[in-house]
């Protein structure tokens, strides 16, 4: 019984560490996605500014 309990505690500790590491990694990836999305939107806005508004020219 003690061996099983010790093994379960070890597994729990390993899982907790894995969750912590993967949570940090997820936050990093989410921040990278947010940054890249904002950058893409800024580039798109700059492109629209340079081309003008094609819908307005058609009217």
C-alpha cells in the first residue's frame, strides 16, 4: 500500500510539473499568436492606406 501511495504521489508531482511547463508554453504561444495577428492587421492597414479605398473610387 505504501509503495502504491508513493508511486501515485510521484506521478502526481510529475503531472503537476508537466502541467506547469505546458501552461507556460501555452501562454507564450498565445502571446506569439496575438502579436503576429496584430502585426498582420497593421500590415494590412498600411497596405489599404497605400492603395486608397477601392470601394470609394468606384462610387
